C-alpha cells in the first residue's frame, strides 16, 4: 500500500476516527430495498443490486476491499456481477482500493470531473494530502454535475458537491421498499478538514466558494435515507443497533439529515470567519494589502486588473499550471459589461485559432494509430487534390505537413463564400477552386483552408464527423466538459461577451464574426478546426497539461512522446513566420525560437497559439509551465502581441521564477 505515514495521520485526523475503525470488519446489512452496506466499521461502501448487475460506491483501501468482498458474498451476491464502481471523493480512504476492485470485478469506473485525474493517476494533484498515493485506476467515464448512472432499472444521480475535493460527489437515488419509495442521499463529504485553507488558497483558489455551493445543494436535496462516505456521518453503528432490535426502516432519518447539514454548514462558516479574521489581521499588522492572498495570485491578478481599468478588455480569466496542478486561476472584471455580470473562472470563450493545435494533436494521434502519416500526400485521402497545380504549373504535391505548418499556399475563401457549407466535405471543393499561391514548402503564409483540409482528412480516415472525433478522442477523456464547436443552451449563458475598443477608448459589444450571424448553439455550420471551438481556461489547461506531460494525462496516454516532440519542434527551417518575431512553426503550433518582446519571459522552445479575440495559451517546457489567458476583445491590432498578454505573462513569470 503506497501511503505515507504523514498523510495517513492527516487523513485519520480528518475523519476523527482511528485506524481500527477503518479496518474493522462490520456485518453487511440491508439499508432498504436493493441498497446494502458492505463497508468496514467506518469506511462506507454501498452495494446497489439490480437484475442486470450491481453498483458499488467506494472501495476504501485494498484491505477493506477484501472485507467488502466477504460482505457482498455473505449477502448472497457475486463480486463478478458488480458492473459499475463509483466514488464519494478522491481521498485514499475511499478510492485507494479502486484498482484492486476494478481487477476483481471488471467493473467500469465512473468518476466526477475534478476527481477523475486524481484517481486515474493514483493520487497526484490532490490538495492537502500531496504525498498520498495509491495504485492508479483507469477511469472509464468522467461525470459532470447532474449526470445519471443507469443500470438494470436503477438511476443514480451524481451531484457535484465540491470543496472537500474538487470533484466530491453526493449520490442520490430512489429506493423502493414495502411498496413505498424513498429518496436516498450519500453525502460525499461536507467536512473542512484540519489544515484546509479556505482563504488565499493558491492550490484551490475557489475552495470556499465551492463549499458554500455544496451546502446550498445539500440543503436542496430531498432525503429520507441519510447515508455518507463514512458511517460516522449518519451514526451507522447506532442505526444498525436499532435495526438489530427490530426497528423497521432504521436508516430513514430525514430530520437527522437536515440537522447534520446545518451543523456542518455552521462549522464551515466558523472556520471561514476565523481564517478571514486571521488574514485581515495579517494585512493590518504588516501594513501591506493582500497578505492573506498568496503573492503569485495577487501579482498576476493585480496586473490584469490594470488592463481592465484601462478598458483594454472587459474581463479576463488567467490560469497558470504545472504539469499536474493549477498554480493560479482567477477571474477578473466582467463577462458582460451591461447589465453587469462578473467574469467567472468557468466563463466560456470563443478560442478561435487556439482550435488549430487541437486539430494537429488529433491528427498526430491518428498517426500514432497508423491511420495516416504527416508526410503523406493529401491526395492519398482526398483524391480531388490530384491535379492541383501550383503557380508554376507544376503539380502542387501537397502533404499533411504543408497543411499543418502553413506552407501549403492554398487559397482562402472570401467572407460569406462558405455560407452554404454544412460539413467539412462541403467546403473542400470551394478551396480547390482557388489557385495555389506558391510552391508548397517555399513560404510561410498563415492559412485557414489548409487546417480545415486537415480536419477533413481526420474525418475520412476515421469515418467520423470531426466534432464527434474530438469529443471521443480528446474532450471526453480529458474531461474538457465545456470545449465544443456548438454550445448547448445550458452553456450559452456562461459565454463571455465580445467587445471591440472604439476610437474614443470605450468597449462596445460586438458579435463573434466567425459565426456570421448564427448563434453559438447553431449546428447550421461545419465544425471548423481552423477556429470554431469554444472553451474555458480550466478545460484548455487540461489539454495543455496532456501535451506538457508528453502525451499523457491522468494515467491515460493520448499521444506518443515522440509525436509530441515532433509536433512542437520547428518544422519551417529558416522561413519567416508570424505573428511576432523570433518564432517558427511546428505542426499546428507556433514555437518560440528566440524569445524577445512579448515572448521575452518565455524559454526558447516554448510553444502555443493565440486566438483572434485575444485568447492565448503557451507552454514553456523548460519551466514546465502553462500560461492561459482568456479574454474576448475583437480588435487588438495584433492579438498575439497584446499588452494584456505581455502583462499577464510577465507578472506570472516574475513571481514564479523567483
Ligand atoms: Zn475525505
């Protein structure tokens, strides 16, 4: 068992229970209907049985998995019938045995977004228990708040109740017993553990907001049968004694649930007030502002605030990450100026050309699969490219590499020309009707049509539409829940408004030009990899972390390390490339050759991409650092060279390079 002494002590202190209760066997028993308790004396594991197999919530440690196995069998059920394995939250005392349980049963593992990476990596990226490790476990499905888990007529709902961990999950379902229906709630954890920093927490800046959200949700849930991640939450041992005495429905306790939630909320508020008081005191004593906030966050956010005050942008989300954690995340200013609506860390942005590296990554994944090679001629996949001639009358001989390095010379469409195109297949003939401007490979000219041609190749070799392919291969497995070509009605209110700056220095609302008047939710346009994606800072950070980790994320390999290397190494030789000086181009990525000006604070070899409305994402592999800036400003003179980008990167590098 990979578990250090220190973290064990901390985790034990956290639940106020001794080691012995965690490992002590406890009689398996029916809670109600098809719901059973199969955990140890304090580590709760629940079995929900159905005619099509069973669901288990929580594993505990390897040792408690053995206790659970005995319990399940003592009830007359088979471990091999367990089909789905769920979790309360990604702390070792609930999930360290997941890998073993997965092996024993062959069950699929479903985990809430925010905890998925921690479980998959065997404990990496946790807040607080940073050295606690367990055996990594494959996560088969990443859940979002409100997602349903269905099996054999039973439907469990996953409610995101964050704070205790980022993906802490409260499970609810209905159970039938004696002709009556009862609401079951398994609380994920409402506890502010000893050592949790609610104020100025640079590893988990939104922790206090998350806890507050959680209490709102817990109070709103209808509850008859009160259960939790630890038996101690609901007095399991005492309730079991009542059951043994013959009390019917011993676990039906709606009043106990309400009381527990109120009590825990009070405890949270008390700790929060105490920590806030301490932070305030620190401020006055030192005479400096921002003492309660770690300098990394304050320095970055204060710099960004200046550009908001100067009306360069309405608001911004800034994020700095290492390969396995978010170091800084903050939302400043407004998502909408009028009527005023604050920017949030989960605000959604049109990321425009930041879609291009995503397509390049997908194509390299398909190369790893053996479906294509970037040195292949385009006509191998799109026969209509046969006969395409360059300006000198010779065959153009375009390769996928030309497409991804902007050296194809392909012609561009004029605004409105692609209006009728509903698919990438529709748009290819339009590109082919344009003359090729130069012999491919001889010049660098930023090119939209070549990137979309690459997108069409991905569709042809897989037989799947690009939007589906990206969801299946990247966004789903990476847990990028708000990254899409087409926003849903539910996501739409989180889209930050776009602004242009007028000559007299005011910010004026402007549409996303790319959409040509259509709604961000409209599917009446093709999935354009040259610039069609919407995303959030935390989502795009996950994509960047995968690339920075040489193609691996959360224990899953997306891309071979050599493919990452190839994609992010300059392929354009000495050709002059855009949009700022000292750069070259990899496959779909801009690469900094000689840092200068706007890239002066970055290491040589840093790679990334910007978007038309000022969004930026840059990965510095030497510093192992990711910089993400999300803004929506339409008319920067050069969006890759904006002062907002400069200030953000400068403040972050200056603070973190210390
Ligand atoms: Zn916990």
